[in-house]
């Protein structure tokens, strides 16, 4: 029996050690989110676009050609006519401007924009981690409120049963209190499932087998202002504007055609004693079609669109920040009133009503109303606290501040 106790104790200790080892701090999990599959997927797109930039800036490979020239169709001999021979040719496209360099730089700027989007997405995942931590704290606080309320209503039910046994209240009163108790128990059960769902959502961010150490959540960070700010959404839009400007420059340069320069060497049988032939040619397209004009027009509109998108983002950001500041101040004022006055009054009201009920001076209806009122106020304070912190973390995100220490 003692041996079994030792074995079970060791297994429990090992399980506890493994569980603790798997728990990660908020900072560790936040840093690891930069390697989340959603982020690495976007980073892969950025790297692919960077490779495309190198390809787009290239003039292309030179072309080597071998051609049989002027062989008689009847004999196919190479020593019948002086024009017969094997030609070896080499051709290369040559740009007369920096067009391809600008095209490559534009693509590289787009790659950089996607890179900034990947960084921003990792920050959004940290923001989601905050949101889940706030939701979990809210659910835990609500669970605590309901547990305390359940203890209170249980004691009141015991008092009510005694009063019913003495004939001082009706059976209806006892039943109503029983119903209220079952309602609280149902709400508590729902909170357990809610917490379980939040854990499932956290697992997606933290990874299977790792849990967030809830005690490491840096709540004090919400009220700190970070002087170093870096809005990666803004940086991504700026990079896109740069890319479109470079594309427009390339479209203007596209009016100057590329040259195709070719050289050739023809190996002959030397019937006429003139030796082998050499040749060279230069060709270029004539800009008679509307293709280049359409490309220029498209690049102009795309550059304007990217510029307007960036300007609109700046205006909306300023508006949203102003609105958010006011919403936070409004919630803070409401929480202050609840904490300094309303909750205190509601608690006193429930205490007085419960004592009065015990003495037979208050009805069960008044008692339940006082209990429901206090619970409603406490739940409201918890909800407002969650809303305030959610808006505070959103404010830091919009300002480009760090979301973890």
C-alpha cells in the first residue's frame, strides 16, 4: 500500500512538472507569434516577390542560334553555291534606359510592403492574445461573482426553509428562491464552458501542448505610453506608394524601345575564295500601338490610387484615435462611479434587505430584486473593465506601440 502511494505520488509530481514546463509566459508566447504559420505564410509571399524583383530587373538571357543557309534543295550539299553555309548567331536585348531597374525596384518595394504586412499580422496576433486574456479575466471575474452569489442564495434558501417550516412564508417563496439558485448554477456551468472555449482559442495562438501562464499577463502595460512607435500598416502603404511611383517612372521610360542587337558568323565552303561571312543587325519595335500609352495611363492611376489610400488611412487613423480616446475616458468615468458609489450602495441594499427578510419585514420579491440588482451591477463593472482594456490595447496597436514588455 505504501509502495503504491509512492508510485502514485511520483506520477502526480511528474505530471505537475510537465504541466508547469509547458506553461509559457505572455512575453515568450508573444515573441513566438512572429513564427506563427499565418505570419510565415505572408513572409513566404514577400520572399517570392523579392525573387520576382530580381527576375523583373533582368534584360533576359542572350540568345544563341545555329541556322543552315542556302542549301540546294536537290542535293543539300554545302559546296555547291557560294551562299551556302552554317550561320552561328548571338543576340541580346539591350535597354536604352533604366526601365528594368525601376521595374525591379518597384517589385522589391512591393515585397517590402508585404514584409511589413507580415510584421503587422504578428502584432495583430499579439493583440488577439491580449483580447483572449481579457476575455478570460472577465469570465473568471464573472465566475467569482456567480460563486459568491450562489453561496449567498444558498444561505438565504436555508433561512427561507426554516421560515417556511414555521409558517411565516409561503411555499411559493421557497420555490422562487430555488429557481433563482438553479439559474445561478446554470450561469456558472455556462462560464465553465466559456472558459474552455477561450482555452481552445488560446491553443491556436500558443500551439498545442503549451499554455499561457495567466499570472504573467502584463496588465500594467495598458496604462503605459510607449515613446517608440512604429506603425507597420503605415510603412506598408508607404512602400506601396514608392512601388507605384517607380512603376510610373518605368512606364514613362517604356516609350524608349529596347534594342535587339544580333551578330552572326557564317561558316562556308569557300568556293569563291572570299572566306567566311560575318553579319550584324539591330532591331526595335515601332510604338504604333496603344499598348505603351495604356501602360502609362494604368501606372498613373495606380500611383494615384496608392497615394490616396495612404492619405485616407492617415485621416481615418486620426479620426479613430480621437474617437477611441473619448470612448476610453467615458468608460473610465462610468467605472469610477460604479466602484465609488453604485456597487457600495447595491451591496448595502442587499445586506439590509436580507436582514429585513430574515426578520420578516421584507418579501422574497424584494430580496431577489436586491440580489439581481447587485449581480447586474457587478457584471456591468466587469464588462466595462473588459471593454476599457480592449480599447486600451487597440489604442496601443493603432499608435504602433509595443504590446508586450
